[in-house]
C-alpha cells in the first residue's frame, strides 16, 4: 500500500516537473504569420530572407546589431553580402547564414547529369578587399552505377567568382555612398515654410 502511494507520488511529481519545464520553453513558431502565403520558389524565399536579415544563428561575425524582430543590419547593408547573392544568382542556395558569414549553394549541374558543382562563400571580414572572401568549390562525379565521389577542387572559377563579387561590391558601396550624400543634400535643400501673411 505504502509502495503504491510512494510510486504515485513520484509519478505525480514527475508530471508536475515536466509540465513546468514545458511551459517555460518558448515557442519557436509564435512569431510566424501562418496566414501569409509562402513563396513556393526556395531560391526566391532564401534571397528574400537573407535580404530581410533572417538567417541561421544568433550572433553576427560582422558586428551587426540584432533588433527585436531578429533583423540584422549586415544582411541588408553589407555590399559584399548583396554582391555575393547577385553573383550566385544562377544557383539555388542550400545555406544562407549571414550570422555565421557563409553562403553555400546547392549542387549545380550545367547540362551534365553525372557532374555537379557546389560553391561555398565564407566571409572573413566585411571590408571590400582581396582577402575578404574564401571561395571553395566541391565537385560531385557519379558513375553509371550511381556511385558518387565528392572532392574539393582547385579551379580558376573560384578566382572568377571572388573577382566578380568584389567588383560588384565596390560598385554597390559607391552607389550607397552616393545615395547617402544625395539624401544629405536634399535634407539641406529642403525649403522652410514661408508665410506671405502680412506682406
């Protein structure tokens, strides 16, 4: 009898502790607006999330500030990030992690079903310079028996991708600076209110 009561008390205590711990956990889906239809194209959805500052991770290696809506300044204001997304526009993205500073494309096959390429871009700094990016390429080769070998390769393509990103980032940075200067000029030139009453 006492053993049964003791057993039931332990079970009750376990249930109480479990319910308390579950109620204290935050719901990761509470901020999702389920009424809004989602973009069916994964590539467009990933790009939109990246530009809005929604990615994986909670920190930012580039020192961007996290706002209450989990948006980072880095994703929308960093020319290197934007230039990389534009340069890799032909690829479908597997991972876009602005907080970790990495973009990984999905496997891309250019007409050859037996070979596919994956591109990884790692951001080492947010400054536009030659050592700001590390581009790595992986090639997947499959034989007739559908056995595939994945290996990291050295190719001029990685240099071409880096060069294109840096050039595009420089243009975007210049355009951003010009836009800031233009906005400041417009602010200064904004006419004040003049009253003709009494003249």
